[in-house]
């Protein structure tokens, strides 16, 4: 119900702030450029954020070979919870045809709505649907932490956990995050490889983030929206200091890009989240 939805949102905001801070190091990570309330005539009140995601060390070797020393993706997000739009584009002139577009909707079900994006602009394109199991899907080894393994995690404050195999079919109530991910990369010889790589990265980030939101429940369960917004503000300041200090020493001027509006490969990620934790 509504209370569960609010708790999901608090857990999500807490996770994003803490995760960004953890992943930001040695001049790389997430710099928050803008984060403020926003009013949309169609969707109503929301929150607009603009971030720079510095990626060099996180790219595979074949990608690092062709990108400059300073490489970041600009991410703009309009969050009208439970509906969110995220767009990303590169900030370097040699990748003029690279873009990511993510449309997110949240519903109180276990991923059973096959037509949730039926009104999307690219509804006629072929889509690959992937379900993300936050407890039993394999996570990249470099991200694995025993304390965040939801098969064995048990909350001290709520006494909830551990997630048993098949939990999505037995857990009540349950909430699902649906994400329509569209990737476009127009560089001959690398198009397929890059698009597949980006879809995998998005899936891994979704898996890790939702695992952490669950595993950190004891840290945020007593927060309200004002509390988590204050935490978000504090963490963003600390994270920006970590990221920007080294970037200022390495910075070079990069030409701006025209907005990208063409998208190609499409996938739908479905992430179920056991909201019984939030009672």
C-alpha cells in the first residue's frame, strides 16, 4: 500500500546516496551537479537531478583504449515517483552517437504487468525482458559482500530475512521496479559490443543497488522523507569533494554535444522487492 511505497522510496534514496559515495574514489565516481524540486505540467511535482558519472577505470580494456583520460557520462533524471525518466549522454566529441534512456515505473506486484510500457514512444520496437532476482542472481565478484548476501542477511531491527529461493512467488506484499532501457551507439565496429556491455552494466547496477537497499534497511528504516533528503544532501557534498578534487587537477575542456534523440536496442528490466521488510 501507500506506506510500503513511501518506505521503498526512502530506501531507494538512501541507497543511491550511500552507494554513490562508496563507489566514488580517486577522482572517479558520481558528481552531483544539480538536485532540486521540479514541477511538470503532466506529471506534477518531482525532483530533477543532474550528475556526472566518471567512468574510466570501470570500463573494459577495449573501451579504455579509445576514450580520453577524462571521460564522463552526463545523467539527467526527472523523478515523479512512482514514474521516473533518466537520460544519459557522453561528454566527449569522439562519441557523438551514444545515448542511454531509462524509463522507470513502480507497481505493487511481482513483475506480472507485461504491458506497463505500452504507451512508450518506442513500443513497437522488439524488447528483451529480463527479471532481476536480488537474492539469487549472480553478482560480479568485485561487488560481492557477505553482509549484503540476501540469502543470509537478517535485519536486526525488523527481524526480516533471509530470502528463500522462490521468494518472489511467496512474498506478500511485494513491489516491483520496471525499467525500460534503450541504448544507442553508432560507431562502426563497436556498436553491438558497446550496446550489449551497457545493458549488462545497467542490469548489474540494478541488482547491486536493490541488494544494498535491502541489506541496509536497519540504517534507514527509522527515517522519514525529510531525514533521507538531509542525508542525501550531506552525502552529495562529501561525494563531490572526493570526485572533484582530483578532477580539477586533471580537467580539460571538452566540447559539448547536441542532444541525442535517436535510440536503438531496447530491454526491459524487472526488479522485484520484498516490501514485507518495510512494515
